[in-house]
């Protein structure tokens, strides 16, 4: 039964407390999304002066553009590869920290630090770390000239983006997965050990099934976050190059809207991207969510 101390003294106080956050969400999320959907059906002039209703013509024009599909496929590759690694690596680190191996306690604090670093700052750091002349791979380039050249090789540049994205995603996923592992009763580990299950068998049969809710949460958040969070990394590391090989859909929207002044085309791509994210999240809940058990 809920105690009286946990209740608010006034019925409007809870709404008043969340009002500033709701205002920010409406102004910086729902309003731009509504505007994007509205502009996707109009031909907007870049510097004002009116608009003209064109119906579905913007969608036909965008879908007929090969660059849109190329950016879309790169977005999917980045999303699948980056999100998978951004969950798998923290899972391995969380299992190691949960088993209390050497240096696991200080490592927990160190692994959380990147969460306080902005995406643009991460991009600047990784642009220097993976610089072919002054970065960590510079000695390899001196032995095999040209083996690492993210400035002219699209694959190398794409790998740099994925590495930066994975590094930035480790802290949050590590905390969530470690919390899930530490909530498993030790008696279950002891019972499995008494049945003859080794360390790997206990991980596969005991720990992983019991942290499925946490794994599901991190997967859903990572897949949706990777679609938009890549913008800061692209803008600070590659600018979409070389040759457009790292231009994901979110960065193409930016360049089309703010460099090409195609407000209608950028808004149409935003609307398509928004629908894609919603459908992706719904598919995850339909195909993965029902397989997650919250009972222990």
C-alpha cells in the first residue's frame, strides 16, 4: 500500500514538475516532426516567400533518387554493425566485471566516463586517433604505405565512424547490462555449479536468459539511437566523404536542407526516416519483445 509521504500534496504539482520537460519535447521534437511532415507535401522556397502544394511529388522525387537509396543502405549497414558491436562489447565487459576479475572495480568507473563526452568531441578525438600520419595506425602506414587511409578510402572512413560510435555507446549499455547481471541471485550460480555447469555454460544457460530484458532494452535503444547519433561523428570526422562513402541518411538530410536549400526534399527524407525508425522499433517489439521473459 502506498504511504501518504509518497503522494504529492497537490494534484497539479506532478504536472507542474513535468511541464518544463514536456515543453522542451514539444518544441524540439514534436513540432519539428510535424513541420517536416507538413513540408513534405509542399514545395518550399528556401528563403521564404510562400509555398506550393505538390502532394506526393516530393516522395516520388526522393524515392527516385539513387543517392537516397545509397545513403539508406549505408545507414542500415551502420545501424546493424555499430549497434551489434555497441551491445556485444559492453556485454563482454559486464560479464567480466560481474565475475570480479582483476582490476574490475576501477574499470567500472573508467568505462562510464565516455558517457559525459559529447558526440562531436568523440568525433574530434577519433579523427586524431585514426589519423594516418599521427594516429595509432601511423606506424603501420610507415611499414605498409597506404594500408590505412580514411581520407581517400571509404571503407577505412566507415570503420572509423563505427569505432567512434561503439566507443560512445559502451558506458550506458555497460551500466544497464552490469545491473542486470548483478541482480541475478548468487544461489542460481551456485546451483548451476553444483549441477556441473562450467563458467561458459552458466553464462549461456543462466545469465543470458535472465538478462534478456536488459539486452532487449539496449538493442532497441541502440538501433534507434544509431540512426541519428551518427550525425555529430560524420560532421567532425569525414564530412560525408570520401566521395560520399560515409554519407548516411541523417547527414544527407542536413546537406540537402542546409547546403542545397532543398527544404522540401530534406523534410520528405526526414518523414521517411521517422517512419522507418517507428517501424523498426515496432518490429523489434513484435519479433523480439514477446520472446523476453520478465519473470525470474
